[in-house]
C-alpha cells in the first residue's frame, strides 16, 4: 500500500491532486488544516493498493539473487507474510471509503465531505440514506412561541409574515407578529403596513417590553418574534438573558440556502446552546446546485422546519416534510 500526503489551498485542490496521481481507487486516511507562512492550507493523507510483486517462475534465477543477499529464502517468505498481514489489518482499520460510490466524485460535485464520507460507505440506496438521516432527526412541533434569529438579509421578516399567513389561513389560527428590531425605523413602518394588509396583529417592542406583555400573549395560538441581525444588533448574551426570563420560548434559525456549509456550521457552533427547534431554509429558489444542501442531513444540525422558495405570500412557504426535502436535494443528482 502506497501512502502519500497531498496539499492544496482548498480541499478540492488537494483532492484533485489525489485523484490525478492515485485515481478513483484512492483511500482518504485523514484531512486537516495546516498553518504555514503562506497561510492556511489543506493537507490530505491518501493511500492506494500497489500491485503485488510477481515472483518469477525461474526459481534458479531467484535463488541466484537470494544468494547474493544476506537474507535466505525463508526470510523473504516470512517478510512477505508479514506484509500481507499488515495490509489486511490496514484494510480493516480504514474501512475503505470506496464501495458503491466514489468519495472524490461526490465531493467534486459539491456534496460536503462529512456527508460524502458516510454516503460512499452506505449500503442502502441514496433515497434510503436520506430517509434514515431525516428520521433520526425526528419531527419538530409547531411551538406557540417562536423566536426567529439569523444573519442580516437571511429573510427573517418576510418569511415570518409568510408563516403568519400560513398559520392564519391554513390552520385558522390567531397569530401575533412581534418585532424586536427597533433599529429599522423606516422599515418598521413598511412592516406595520404589511401586517395591516395581511390582517395579522403586529407589535414593535424591545427585549424588556416583551417580558412585560407576556400575560397578553396567551390569547394567541402563535407568537412569531422577529429579531435584529444576529451578533450585529443582537448578541447571543441578549438571547440567553431572554430565555432566562421566558424559558418557554423556542428558536427558529433562518438560513439562506445559498450559504456555504462551512459558514453554516461555524454559525451553528455559536448558537447551539440556545433552544433551537429547527431551521427555516430561505432563498431555495436561488440554489444553482442542490448537492451542497446535503449538509441538512448532518446529525449536528437541527431539522428543517419550513422551506421558502419564492416571494409570494403565503404560497411560497412549505412545511419541510420528508418528500419535499428529498425532492429539493435530489433535483441535481446526475451520474452519481
């Protein structure tokens, strides 16, 4: 077995070098980020089986070469047996990443490496793999008090009103939308006007006022709370304090479907201690390649609760049922 390290500025660049030299049969032993004087680079350790050396049929020729060596024939036989045993042990330890699907091929097509590794070793077919991953996440209840958090431009406000009308007209529910974003003076006027057009109750409060109006919230079936941009206008500490005063609140994380999975995972590390029930996936209609969306199957990430795939109210909001998620992430599966 030949083992070699490959480096690149990105994981894809390093993987291409692996594929070029070792081909599709390469086995990825490890990957890590290394800091150098030129910056951070990706290093991949890969291995490949080498053809066994064929012993010539001419025993006399082999015996002549053996006589010139300090080793006897029995020594060569013993060394060969030991090498074969080591190779057998390595195969068992590595649990090859190349069974039915090529790991490198999956990563090159855009599937996150942590999902590609599992997918390349999965015995079930692709749809069974997805179904199993979604079932392990479980279903998410439509909690009465939902706080929506996320980056600026993720579509929090628009999609809160989509959900409000969805609850109101599809489930005949009484809904209150609360805005904690007092920074957007002009936008709050537009938001209030939108609430009037949709006939949805709307309030503009700050964090302390929200705690004070808790008694009047009971008359609503759903209370959807909009928040300012996370970490820019609203700190994680503010949300932790809010939970201490109102422990019944549950969070929905609003995430753009076009964001890179590495960024999403880093953001999740910052908020994972909060009671986040699920993810509202926005801008799905702007996704060019659906394969990077396989990150939603990762067990570290909360389940997807709703999918927003347009700007119409409330038509372009969908409850993220299993069939809908399958259709979304499998739409670009070609030649895998």
